[in-house]
């Protein structure tokens, strides 16, 4: 079999080629409303979208209606300005269906189009239950981003998928001020799920920008008022993860400011939750900027705390959480409970500051204690959305609302999840990480349990609820785990389709080299048993192979024509990953290793070899790096 090698084009380049091709096709003849140009899935990754293009003799306003299976399922939008050249995005198609789209112009001209879509794969999950009304959902969809094998997808009031994306997208997905979406990329930089950064993507599926950062992205991001972006990250070289945040310039991708949680918090084993380890001591899974106080609020799952830091100085202002086990000099940052019913949050997610200063989060409740002898098993536990009122002058905290405790184990998620605030009394509570293993409620994350899902021993699910004045107005059950749920309009007038190549901004940094060559004898070609795969991307080389735990592996780039030889140590010692939040990046083979080498700082042509224990093997692959590619 030998080494499998391929050159992989960045999705931005793939989409630009696809766009150039359909625009060339469009230009071959004249198109009017009587014979419009229609391209289904124009940007390759959103199969339930289409683009309709034509020209009028004079400017006109348009009205587009995607017909539902019943009248309540219609999606209608009007572009905000009149135009002679019409570029009309179509969202809300059904999969495996002959869809009807009606276009009406202010000139009185109309067209009825039939657009047939293909059947989706099993990764497009179908709700097992949905209870709501079209009057409540209006023209919204509920969008979910997966942590177990499934597609990012959007569902209507009836539970029909009206949009999905075939890229391996993960973590938070939110609409930003220009109408587009932010979501984590599908390009892994470090196990188990840290990716190059975030995409800015239109609902049509087009990726307009990739923002890359050296430490990689995880969990959450936030758009500042001026457009700059807060992105959760880490400093991988120091051996810890999920304990930093950076602010990125929206136009250039440059890092403008950084917050390192090791500057203000004691590190492992202080404050440990039941999932903490030295590698992932804090596990920052949410960021929220509050303009009133000019502060940042972060959720640290592995210390069972929500912290607030000054935006300018980074100073620690306060901590919400069970203070048990924290050192004396940190106790001043904690609040004292007052009032009636009260439970601390444990291994929480999705912290936010409400308009009145209250703090909301999803309280996963995993283990629900700081002391092992008092851990609560999943079958006896609960998860919930909760709101706390805090008094920072007197350092008191009061629980003022919760939803989920009354549902017990059926609503329990030991990981992931989300809350949303719409207005006082109107909230979303998304329990995304529900699971059973061999019929028993799970205390371990379902992400990464692909084999157990395949053999039927693991059952993963999620429940998304919206309540208004404590009345449930929406509830959807899906047979997979989903990190977050967001209710969105399918159409946003700011999300206009614009043509041209997307941008790749920022940097993934330079991969640390091993400065000493490991002595090894020539082993010839690398054996098939290592299942070696090499991919050359625009900005990096990705090495994949299969090794027993603890095998010494060095990836070598042997320079040609005077280029220096470079050596990279490939870790094969597996971490336990106690807080596996996303399993969609992992392979079934426990020995599988994935190691990317950044092209940053590398020029020239290189022969790729790999040293395995005491032998050096040739892969038969030669690659070239240039600044132009990056």
C-alpha cells in the first residue's frame, strides 16, 4: 500500500474554484426571471442552499418564498434594496425532496422553481421528539453544533432539517453583526479537538475568512463592538490547555491582547473538579464581555468556577463557585450564599452577564461536590440552567431562577451544553450531553465514544428547551450530543452573498523543532503496518499514522538544495482526556496519531522521512513550502 499522500486545498480555495466555475457558466448566456440560473449547494458544504441569478431590464424589488411541506413551513425574505442584477440566496430547502421556490418581483413578474435535493447521510440526525408551534418559532430555526458524529444542522418548528453543513465543524456557532456566522474550523492542530481558529461563514456556506491563532481555538468566541474577536486558546508549548484568551483584529487577524488565567489563579490541583488533571487544569469553555463593567467573564469547568477579570488590566475581580478546598488567600474572591433554595454550579458552561448584572450559566452538576466521598452519581444527579444575583459590595450571591433540577437524570449532561437569555423570564436551556452506557446514565462524556455508539452500548441524546415565564414553549430531542443550540433566523439582510476569494488571516505559528537528530539505521520504506498518511495543505503538513503507546517517533523534513533539515518530535503517549468535549475529530484506532507541522518559517523542498524507534524510514514523499502558499 505504501504511504498515502495527497495535496489538500483549503476550503476557501475549493470554494473560490467552484464559484469561478458557476460564474463562468452563468455568463455563457443571458438569464432573466423567465430562465434563471440556479446552482444547488454553490459552496460545496451546505446542501440545502442554492443560488438563483438573473438580470432584469430595470431595477426591481424581489420577494423570495421557499415553500414548506405545509403553509406554516414557508420561509420568505425580501432583499433590502432593489437591483437589476439579482443574486438571490435560497435557504430552507428540505433534503431528499422536490422543493418549490417562488420569486416575485415588484414589476409583477414571477417565477416558480423546482429544486430537487439529495438524501442526506445518517449524520443528519432527525429529532425523536419536538413540541412547539409555528406561531412560537415564526421564521426561526434551532441550530445545533455536534460533539458526537453528526452534522451541524438547523431544524424548523416541525423538526425538519432546513439547513446543514457537511464540514466537521465544532463548538460555538453564533451570528455576528454583519449577519454571518462564527464557528470553529475543521482543521485540527492538537488533540483532542483544538483547531486552527474560527471561520466567518455565510449561511450560503461560503467561508469569507479564517482567523488562525498559534495556540489553536476551542469552545467559544465573542465579537466585540468594534468587530475584533475574543477567542479562547492556550499556549501549547507549556503543556497546559484551555487556560488563555486572545483578542484578534477583525481585519488583519493580528493578536491585539492576551489574558492568561495562570496569571490570576492557582494551578492544579487547586479547586479541582472531578474531571481536572494537570494538563487541563482550568478548562475554559466560555467567554463573555460586559460593557457596563468593562470586564470579561470566563467559565472554568475544571475548577467549578466562573471568574470575572478586568478587561484592561486582567485583574481578578470575583469568583462564583463552591470555595471548598481553595487556599485562604483566595477566599476573598468568593461569594457567600443568601436567600432560600441554593445550589452551587459544578463543571458549568455558557456563563453570561445579564442586562441587570445577574449571572446565568448552564450548571452541568457533574459530580456535584468538591469531595470524592460526596460525589453524586449520574442516576441521582441533575443539570439545569441557573441565574444568580450577585452583590459585589457585600460579596453575597442569591439563586433567583433555575430550570432542569426537577427533571432529574433524564436532563443530566456531564459535559457541554448552553443557555440563552432573550428577555427577563424567557430563556433557552440546552442539555446537550445526555448519555447512557449499557442502559445506565453516564458520568463520562459521550464525545469520542464512536465505537460504543456503533455497537449500541452507548445512547447519546440532547434536549433543547425554551421557557417563558416558566412555561415550556419549545422542546426538541435529538439522538446525538450537541455542544450548543442557538435559535436563529435563516435569513439575515446583512448576510448578502459577495463574490471573490475568501481570506486566510493570522498565523498558526511555528511548530517547535527537536534540535538533535536521533541516531537511526536505514529501514528502507516505511512499513504498511504504520498506516502512514501525509497531507500537504496551503499552510502546513499533516502527518497521520498508527503507533503503539510510547513509541519514539520523529518526523524529519530533509532539506534539498541547501535547505536545512528539520526534526519534529511526534507524541505517541496518549492522554486520558477526562473532559473530551468533541469526538468528531477522533479515529476508531486508539493508536492513531495526528501531527501537523506549520509551514511558517519554512522555505524550500524537503524529503519526508520518519524515525521510528531505532530506524529511519523513507515515506517516498517530497514537499515544497513557500511564503506564497501561506
